[in-house]
């Protein structure tokens, strides 16, 4: 405070003020009383005449500080002392307050541990500060006495509790060391403990073992954390390319987790059980040629990979034949493992779990991306608050430095500011609007025409393949024709859309990305719709005497593999060769941009194929998981070597929410509708699979309920549950209505919370303005008092001069 008073205003001070130092928090009641008196004086003055804040006049007894900024508020010394004595500025700065605070904490800790209370310590010896029950008035004990009380309380604690309490005190190391030395057991007590050296050694040994086990557990957790393939790669990508490019790899990681969640129940309840009880082979299978890795047929056709391998019977433990030669019979009241029922329920269970996980991920993503609050001040937060001071390694600090730099480049991109400025300008002319509308309509017509042409090409080619005779084992390579055509169309059409989008010149860069996503999504969904009609509509009728489920599963496998291979070729030729040509031929150093929207839509397309094929190929999620792992390393290597961050990286800051939403509604919802139609409406094959001989796959559940009715009274409640809860449509509509009501209530609650947050922010802003107003009024009061005092002094001096003149 001495430095602050050195350049203060010329305010007459009393002798007490001249020799006083910074007000202590123990005088807090006096501070509040003086503050209250000042407010009362200001109120009385305002009642007499309106108080108006006037500019400071030069030579009126006030001088600006020599080093102060121009236009900065300059307050008197009394105002500065009161501001420095405010409770928000004294808490945590006074050593006495800290000691009293931790004394109260030590007392509460000792009482919780059940130790006896200290004798001879009254209520007055326990100071308190607001929430810590501190009585910091002038009649409180001195700091040394409080320190002695704290030392006595620390002596009553255990060594571990004492060390933990001392570590949490906001004091210097010298003061902590002094308190530690004073709180140690006296020598007389140490001598009494010499007989218990064995107990103390045992305690020390126990603490050492616990600490060693704790460190071992931390090292094991760190080792498991280090086994993740994306541990260092994600940090490097986020540091060099920003969060927008990182969102693609995080989304890939999310899809990998979804496939693992999808695969585990299938392995446990379908694949593993059938592998433990394999059916008799129909005959000698074809030899492995290597082409099966692309086509999915050949020797893979009669394995757990596809639907046709699974039996339509119950599975029991094998038993040894009796001595009399009779056959093995299952237990009379046992419920053997029903493979058709397990197959149906497991597929339904994994889809239900995936639905719940997707909804949770989408709601969490919405909460993180579209949280309430403005983005004002994000630059200051990035500059001053984003550095992690716990980073000690050089490579980690370098990554964090690159990450902060990339965030600043993303937030301060001039094109974003220019686009916002253009949107705030006045409307365009009529000719400009008509020209823009015409270009938009033309581009959309060309894009929709391209999508329609791709759909017609896929439909015509699939019909041509349906009319042909079945492909023999020697010509299995011809089965790759349809997947190759579909994947080429999915790969080439987005480049055409990207070229047409350059003609539109949208005002908003964000709108450009959303339009590109919409066009690519329409293309992929239309092609998948044509393929679903081809599989469930045409192929079911064409393959009456064959296993059409195996064919659908193999088609989806081929689409997954060919899509992965074409993605690798696109990465090689589209990114590597373009970089080499631009550097060698055109002598440019610019690398191609990493197209986040197109790459993420490719991931969504591949995951949709996996969900479509779960019913017909239970091991397809394993193939998708391997594909995602390889794709992660390929894309990471290509990104670091051949690509650069987008020119507008801020556009993808909220893309993760859009990606999860697209994964949930068009992708997962379409796959669920496809599988529900296949289960409830399509007749299964009569020659393969667990549902052979049934009209629909859902009929397996009805047959199981009929068996339960005859099994005995112990399971008679299961048919009642199926009849009244599963088949009753009223409960389904009621559950849907309740779900919609809960969603509506949650939306209303969120809206109410937003309104409350906005009101609280407005209230905080008003409180700040009130504080500034109050400080200015107090400053005005002190100026007026100063002027009146100076006037009285001048009058007194004038009277003295007049008397001397007489």
C-alpha cells in the first residue's frame, strides 16, 4: 500500500492515517462501519442535492498519477484504503486469517476422528472468518496465541493427517517448516515411545508397502493407457492441424468403440456358442485360394462368418451313451440353449445397446458443442488460460505450443470476419439476388441429376446381374463387379459436387460445408436404398432354393472390402500424387487440404454397411474394426506427409455433433428399419440358417413362448409377459408417448435454464456497473469533502491574515 499512496491525491490525512499500514482483516467490522458511514453521508448529500460526477479540474487539490494511463480512474487515498480492505481482497492474504482458518479445520478433523477435546480453550479462543466461524474483531487473541492453539491441535492428529494439513496451508515453506517442528512430539514423550519401537517400525513398513503398491497400480494404469494406438498420434494431430482435423480421428475412434460394443455380445452368445457345437459339414469344402479375402465366398461360405452356418436346433452338452445302449435325453425340466432364439435376441439386444449409446453420445455432444454462452473473450482465454503448467517434457510442451498456435489461427482467420461483415451489410441488388438464385438452382439440379443417374446406374446393373445365371466357383471374381461400380460412384461423385460448389459462392462458409454434407449424404443413402431393394426384393425371389442370407452377407462384406481398397487408392493418388505434382510441376509448396466432411461421410457409409450386415454376417463388425484400425494409420501418415489443415478450420469446431447426429438418424435408423423389415416380413431360406422352415424370423420367438407354456408352472409367467407386454401394441404406443413427453419436458427445461442463465449474466453485468457507480459516487463524496475542507482552511487563513492586518 505504500507504493500506492506515493502517487496519491493531495488529501489531508490525520496522524493515524500517516503512520498506518494496510488495514488488517481483524478490523473488518471497523471497515464495514466506515463504509456504512460513507454510504449514509452520500445518501444524505444526495437528498440535499443531486450528485453528479463531474470531470476533475486541474489545480483543485488533485493531481493525476505520473505513471497512470490517460483516462484511467484516479481515486483518493481513503477510497483506495477502503477498497483494499474489502472482504474479497483480504481473505486469503492475511497470515492470521490463514492460521485461524486451519485451526478451525484441524478442530473439526480431530472431532471427526473421535479424539478428546482440548481443555482450557474457550469459545473466544476459536476465531472464525465467515464460513469458517472466525471471530476477527479487536478483542480476539493475538496471532501467536492462535499459532500455539494450531500447534496443539496439530499435535493431537496423526502424522499423516498432520502432513496433509500442513501441505494444504497457503503459507511459505519456512512457515510450514516452523509449524512442523513445533507440532512434533516433545522429547519426554519420545522417550516414552522408545518401548514401542517395534510398533513404529511395523507402521513404517506398512506405509512403505502401501505406497509401493499404489505406485505399482499407477504404473500399470499408465501402461494400459500407453497401449492405445492413438495415444500420442491424437496429440500430435491436434497440435499441428487443430481440433477440426482432430475431430475426424476422434470420430473414427468412436466408431471403433461402437464396433467393439457390437462385437462382444455377438461373440459371446452366437459365434462362440456355435463354434463350441459345430454342425456336421455338408461335404468337402473348397480349398483356400486367397480370393476369399476379397469376395468373402469360397471357403468362407461354410464358417461362422455367415448366417447359413448356424443351426436351427437347441444346443446341449454332449453326454456319454448309457450302458444299455439307449439314446441320450436332456433333463426333463431343463431349458436348453435355443440357437434361433439366441440369434434373434442377441441381434436385437446389440441394436438396442447401440441405440442407447448413440442417443447418449449425441446428447453429450450437443451439451459440449452448443453450450449456453457467448464466444466473446475466447481469444483471451486461449492466450492466458490454455497453457498447462504441469507439462514438463519438451515434446509435450512443443505439442501444446503448436495446439495453441493452431487455435489462434483458427479463431482469427480473416475470412470468417470478412464473411460476418458481409452478412451484416445491406441487402444485395435485385439482379445480384436473381443471379445467385439461378446459380444455386442450376447447381442443385446438376447435383440431384448426378445422384439420380448414379441410382439408375446401380439399379440397372443390379438387375442385369439378377437375370444372369449364378456365378460358378471359378468365376467368383465377377462378384466384385457390383461393389466396384457402387464404390466408384461414391468416390467420383463427391469430386463433381465439390467442383460445382465452387460456382455457388455462399456468403457463409458454414453453409458451404453443410450443403456439401447434404449432397454427399443424399447420394450415399439413395444408393444404399437401391441396394436394399435389390437384396430383399429381387434376390430373395431369384434365390429361392439357395441361401439368400449368405449372399446378402457376402455382398456387404465385398462392399466393405472394396470401399477400404478404394479409400487407400484415393489417399495415395488423390493426396500423395497431387502434392508431388503441385511441388514438381507447378512449383508450389501448397499441400491439398484435408477434406473433413467427405472423409467423415465415408466413415458413416462404412458403419452403415456394418449395421446392415450384422444379421447376415455376425463377424462383419470384426472386419470393420480391422478396417478402421488400418485406416487410422493410413490417414494419419497421409495427413502428416501430404495434407494441410483446411483454410477455415473453425468450420469443423461443431462438426462432431453433426457427425454423431448423421450417424444416429439416417445411418442407424435406416439400418434398423432394414433389419426390422427382414425379421418381420421376409421369409427365411428353407435350406440354411437358424430360421429355416419358418415363415418369418420373428416366428421363432412365438414358438419359444409356446414351448414355455408347456414347460411347467415355474416359467408360466414368461408367456404372460410376452403376450401382454411384447405383443400388446397399446403399451408400445404408451411408451412412445412417454418418451416424446420426456423429450419435450427436457427441451423446455433446457430453454428455461438458458433463460435463467441469461438473466444471471445480465444480473452479474448490472452488479459490476453498480460497483463502478458506487466507487465513482464515493470518489465524488471525497472530492466534495476535500473541497469543503480546503475552503474552510482558506477562510481560516484569510481570517488570520485579516487579524494580523488590523
